[in-house]
DNA sequence: CGACTCGGTTGCTTGATGCAACCTTGTGTG
DNA sequence: CACACAAGGTTGCATCAAGCAACCGAGTCG
């Protein structure tokens, strides 16, 4: 994205995208949700350019979506945690993932599953548990490797993308 | 966005964002959902550069999210309609809008409301109707100007963005 | 005949992204 | 002690996409 803003747009979707619509941003949020909290972890997981990751993390902290906490000093090292505002992005991520799964499916099924921590049920595109019917939030759910992960990884190998 | 792809990512969110994560793309989809179907309408509504709009529309048609139909010939003029795949983006848009409304609110309330066509009830961040409780889909809902629109427009005037 | 509409395309400039190299503080190893 | 390595970045440079204005072709209106 060039500039991240959409001048003249009076729309909460546009306002949301000004913040989380930049390239990589939502993937960073998802990664932090899945437990990758450190710069290096995120960089290896996403293969994003380090300067871009750095810029995005700074922006996300400014916007109060992430919180930067030192987990040791000398040398100072940091971890990034989601704030409530960040956790509230969960329904949007769930909806996007469901859309991707439905309309560009992997041959062997979804590569990632989101399940209800309590009962293990899968989650639908609205973030409700398919087995117990509860409307869930970010803290109620957990991501797991899905049935399509293996074959997707194998295909990546074959293409040489490692 | 530079390239829209996220190489090495095995994740349905990444796959979804490869298509709809480019700048302007989701706003175009939202605009078409709200009834702006023609090139000129979209351009005026979004104030997006014409070449970019052209490129996005082409991509969205290729990806089977929009369908391009002639509404007259000589000269041929076209309209864009959402396919089922495009309509399925509705929950993601709803979630993003809800997030924007909650975390960057306009002083007088949301500028746009999404309501259930049947009963007029407002819609929550999961796309369920707050008044009748039904889980809705794109065709069940309609966007309306909300209470915060006036003041947001006034502020835009003041800034001179027209 | 000229002005205008619609739906684009073309060319140019600006600026974000990707990549590699480097930096700083500190720890582990020979 | 020297050297390598880790974490968490920053800097410089090349490239590619976005923003903008101008133009175009087919047709319509006055």
C-alpha cells in the first residue's frame, strides 16, 4: 500500500482498513494470536522484510492493537501482546479464514483449524462453535494444524519455495 | 501493496488477503454491495485513481468475486455484480465495520448502519440481527446512513477535503 | 459543430516494499 | 582474549505499485 489512508471515506470499514489494511498487518496480528510474540519469531514465520515488520509493529503499538513488553533487560528484549482492541479483530480474521477455506480450498482440507478450547468444536465463519453453539471470542479459541497442512507443505517444497 | 501475495504462507487468511487484501479492493466490494455498480459511480464514491479501479475490477472479475455485465450496447456499458463468492465476503466486512465502529468511533455514533431488511434490526459484529436474533447473510441486510454521518461530513468539509 | 458522458488506457512522478548489509548489547566457546 | 552467534532492530538501495492528469473512442445532446 502506498498511503494507508482512504481520504474522503466516511466508513468504518475504511477506518478499520487504514490501520489493519496495510500489507502484512493482519497476518502479524494473526501470528501474535497464535503465540508468536517476538520479532524474530514473526520474521521467520512470515518471511516479511525486517524493516517492514519493524514499521508494522511500531504502528500496531501506536494504534493500541499490540503492547510491547520487555521480557528481559540487558540486553532489553521485547515481546508483543494483543490488547483488547487487537483481540477484537478475531471475528474479522475468522471470517476471512472461513472465506479462504471455502473459496480457495486446499485439496485435503483446511491447513489450519480454529477450535473451541473448552469443547474442541470447530468454529464457523461467524466465530460460533459448531459443536456447542456458543458465540466465541479470541480467548475461547485456539488454532491447530488442519488436515490440509501436510499436502500444502509438500507442494511448497516441490515448488522450491521452502 | 507491492505484490499481493504472501509467499510461503500456508494459511487461509493469507490466501484470502492475496485476493482481497490489496488496497481499495474491500472498499470496492463494499461499494458494490451498497449498490454502486458502475465504473463512474465507484470512482466518484471512492475517489480512487481510475487506473487502479480498473485494475481492481479486472482482478475481482478474474477471481470470480465480481461479474461484469453489459447493461447496454453501442456504446457498450458495463455494470459489476457480486457473485456468491463476493457476497460471502459480507461477514468479514461486517466484522471489520463493527471493529471500526467500536474502536475509532465517530462522536455522534456510527456513520453507517447495517440493518436486517426484514425486521429493521441492527446487526452485530457476527452478522446476527440484534432484534430478531437470526444469523444473516449479505442478501438479508442493507446499509443505511447512521447518526454519525452528518457530523463526519461536516468535519470533512471543515478540513477542506470536500 | 462543439460539449458532454461513460468506461476506460497511457505516461509520469512519488513513495512503499523487498533485500542485503550493518549495528548494538550481551552470551557462549575455544 | 578472540570469535562467533543471538535478538532486535536500522540503513541504503533497487524495484514495483499507487496517485494524478491527460487522452481516447463511441455515442448523445443542443
